[in-house]
C-alpha cells in the first residue's frame, strides 16, 4: 500500500507550509535514532519523514503528488532539493541535531550546498571553505589507500564463538611485528576488525589503520 505523506507528517491535506514545517520539526527530533536506541526502524522512519516533508513543502512536488498520489520523486533527489533551497532547509537549523549527523543520515553529497546552508557566509567564503574541505577529504582518502593494511586472520570456531585473544604477525614497515588481537564473542567468518593507527607509518609520523578479516575454521 502506498505511503501517505500527509499521514506520515500527521497533517491535513490543506496544511500550510508553516504547519508542515512545524510538524516536521516536532517529529524529526522524536524520531532521531539517538533518542531511539532500541528502535532499529528509527533511521528509516526519519528518512521517510524527511522524504514526506521534502515533497509536501515544495509546491510543485505537492501539486503533482496530490494529482497522482505516486512516489516517483526519488528520495535522494528530494533530499538534494531540500538542501538546495534555503526556505526548505532552514528547518534543520531549528533542530537540536548536529549538522554532521543530518549530512550523514541523508547522504547529502553536495559539499557546497552543505557549507552554504549549514554554515552560511559570503559566497567567496563558502567557496573557499568548500574547496578546503574537498581537498582535505581527497588527501585523507589517498593517505588511507596507501597507508592502510588489509590482512586475513585465522581464528578457531571456539574463539569466534566465545571471544578471546590471538597473536598475529604482520609487517607494517621493514620489520615483522607481533600483536595481540582481541576477537569479540559471536564473531563470524568474514567479519572485519579495524585497528586504528596500526597500519603503515608515514614520514610525518601519522599511521594508517589495520583491517583484519576473520577466517573462522
């Protein structure tokens, strides 16, 4: 059965834009996953709530929805349109939720839009911050591609089931290194463990990470 955007937001079909924004603000904080740690559906509920808001707060999308009652707008397109319109996205500034969480949750990939809406400022300042951010993200990605180490670590069925420590040898540099790795209980074949700063070390002293894929036998 198709989702009814009006019912998702709890508003009537004649609701004004301000009533829609008010309903969204109220429900967005209530459905925030951090306030619902025991509800695995909270993330999807928040995304659906934001999708409904993005369609109904936009006059053109709302008219089309009222006529067709279809949901072919594309969730990510709806999110991007929200963040590209200051009148629609201003509602996020009024929520007690970190901007970083909003960006991650809704997969808002537009760096420039994020900088303009969340942080604001003069156009030239927005562009400068965006370029710095993009450069930093790119540099960090390149660094980890080079300095991270990916290995497999064999563990017994008993250790995987009950948890425990195993010794592991690898070569992060010129010499072999032996470390103790803690295997959590109820681990499974193919599970990935990440050991921060245990990868190769760069010239500036910064280290990559070590990723260990469990092979249970």
